[in-house]
């Protein structure tokens, strides 16, 4: 297939309507012709709007209930499997467990089904708390303290700013949630790499006068972190936000690699 | 629980015992929520469901044309998000692009499966209570309003395309038809189909830019 023929496939690549063989041809072509990627991005942008051309249909309540019951049962099963795997039973205990294994599994199955039916709402509420709870652990702060700060820092005028990693850590991404007139904001980051011992991530708010430290960002084992920023100036006064790798304890000015840098 | 929702703004306040959590979760991006789902967080999945279920159901219904089957696709789509969120890579595209691709592919599979089988009688499930069939009152009103607004923008943009260009785009996207299948179905030359798809996407992009569409 010559170049012209492959370029004819580009619209159908954007529409995800190629055969497997044609798709592979296009992907090889794109790898060798970066200039064609701009065309694909434009066409894919248009194609990605197409789901919205279908008139939205409000799903019935039963659809979500069935899904969440299935999810809750799966979460329970995963938690049980994880707990079971973490145990190191002795041979004697294992023999005991073998005797009652079938009975226990039967009882557990009935109990789980019953619990799912009765506790779907409770499980959803627990999960909702864990949504922030996981991030809060990284900060070693109490849930109450953070909730109070979040309430203060999410007023009606809050805006959400997307943050992107630099070439040093291109997988990093996150958001800054802030009222531009406020002196505090919530920073949520994911995709950051693990640091060698003695290094930390430090957040900087940057204006015409240069970078000002906005705090140390603790990142969990999954590369996620959350930081409540506070500043002497309103957040809207700053031009950009950066995150750099610094020696343990932080620096007065950035000295290491900058891993996130985005305009505010 | 009382709600005070601003359908045009970023912030949505819901006053209940977990208001701070709810407000924050609604401001977190889809991509961050997807990373939470990958860690087994059911609440993050539920928030994504509230945001996008109506569009997923709409796409499925448009492809399959059957409400019950479309609801099955809706559930299966979010189940796959739950099970496969760890495979989603934000740097390769938006979460909605990934989500809608899952839904569209499942719907097309179902559409094809139905079209190779003999037609079947529709069975009404009398066991469904009236409550089971009503719309979900917990769906996010603000997101619903945004979906309707986006729908109007994209429909208007598509309507501005010449009919034959629109037809090629819809046959390819919603029914997964290859360019050869479209040429055969329309009786047009393959080159004509190529031109219509390219010009149609170009015109669609221009129209969406003109109305400042945000996908």
C-alpha cells in the first residue's frame, strides 16, 4: 500500500472503523510520519464528539443498582481473597479449614448475597469516604482536619486547573482546585514516580518574583498525592505551579528536576 | 439530603453528612477517578457512572435500537471499567474516549450478533416493578444538563454536513462498518467514500470549533 492509500485510511482510523490489518498499517505509518499525527489528532477530536450526537437517555435506577451490587460483591470477594492470602496458617489449621471448607464457602456465599442486598447503600457510603480517605492517608492528617480544610477551600467560585508532567515524568498528571481569590487550594496528583531515599517532592507557586514554596508533597506507593496548599498571596496572583525533586526537608528555591509545570 | 446545583458552573454543593467529600469528588477529573477505580474504589466508579451513564446508554441504544439490550451494554461497560481501570493510560487519551470506545464496541458486537440471528419475539418482563423502571433520581442533574447541551452542539454540527458525508461518518462510527462495507451498502465508489469521510470529519471539526465544543 503506498502513502496515498494509507492516508485515505486516516479518517477511518479516527472513526475506529478499520480492519486489524489496516489499523496496523496506519500505526506503522504514524510512527514514521509524525506530521500525520496532527491530522489524526484533528480527525480523532471530531470523531470523539460523536457519542454526544446520540440523545442522552437517563438510565433506570435498576441499572445502577445491579451494577453496584455486582461491584460490591466483587470488592468483598477481593477483600476476602487478599485477607486469605495474607494469612500464614499452620498445617494443623489448614487441616481444620479443609474439614469445614465446603460448609464455610456455602455459608459465606449466602452471607455475601444477603449482605449485598441489605448493605448496598452502606457499602456505597463507605466507598465514598474511602475515595478521599486513601489520599488522606498520604498526608498523615486526620479526616476531620482535611474535611474542614476542603470545605474552606472549595467555595462556589472554585476553578479546576489541569496539571501535566514535564518530560522528566510525562506520566504525571493532576488538578489544582482553587478559588483564585483564596490563599489556599487543593492539589491532587497522580502518576508520580517513586523517589530514592533522601529525596522529596516540593510544590512551588511561581509569580514574577520567582518560585515560592507551597509545601512538601507526600506520594504514596501508587504515585498519588494530595496537598492542601496555603500561600501568603491569593492563588490567582501566581502565574504557574511547579513540582520539583528536592533533598529531604525541602529547599528555599528549586534545585532538582522539575517534574510538573503548568500555567495557572 | 438537600441539593443546590449550579448546572453551568464547576461547583455543585450537596448538603448532607458527607458534603465535603461529595463536593470534592465532583470536582475531580475523570482520569483521577479512574485511577481510584483501579485501586478498587467503588465510589469513584459510581461518580463516573453518574457523569457518563446517560451518554453510554444513548450510544448503545442508537447502535442496537433495543432498550433492554442497551441497558445490558451500559452495565457491562461500567463493569469492564471496574475490572480493567488499571489498563487505562491517561497519556494515551481521555477517559471518556476510552469509556465510549468500550461501550461502542460492545454495542456493535451485540448489533452484529442480533443481525445474524433470526428475529426473536420481544418478551416483556412482568416481574419488573414500576420502581425498577423509573429513571434514577440520583443521576447528576448538572451532568445531565451538560450532556443535553453537548448533544445539541454535536447534532447541530452534524446537521451542517452534507447528508452523504454525515451518512458515511455515522455508518463507520456507530455501526463499525468498514469503508468497503459502506461502499457496498451505498453503491458508491471506494474513493468517494474516502473523500466523504475526510471532508465530513474536517467540516465537523470546524463546526465544533466554531461553537467552542468541549468534549
